[in-house]
């Protein structure tokens, strides 16, 4: 399963468990982002993802397949 996390600016960037390519740190995007801006950023990323992949997802759902929507791909499980 592919996943990623957006890590709050108040959490340590070099914490052992946050120090992989699966973690995106707010401090690397804009350390002064408010909670509202962080939510807007995350929702914008989600919106962009679905905008790019929605037609493929829907076309497979209509066939009755199980869809595993990943960050960089859409996996069809028969």
C-alpha cells in the first residue's frame, strides 16, 4: 500500500519515524502556514489527485472492480 503523510511544523523533522520519503514536512513547504492553510494545501493536493484520476477510477467502478487509488497510480484489483 502506498501512502504519505503531511507532518505538522510542531513535530520534529528528524524524528526517526518521520525521516523517510513518505513524510512531507510543513516546514519544507512554508513554516508559517496556519492550520487553515495546511488543510487548504492538503485538500488541494487531494483535489488535484482526483481531478487527474477520476475518469479512470469511475470507469473501473462501473465494471464492478475494486480500485486501489495510489499517489502515483490507480491499481485495478479484479
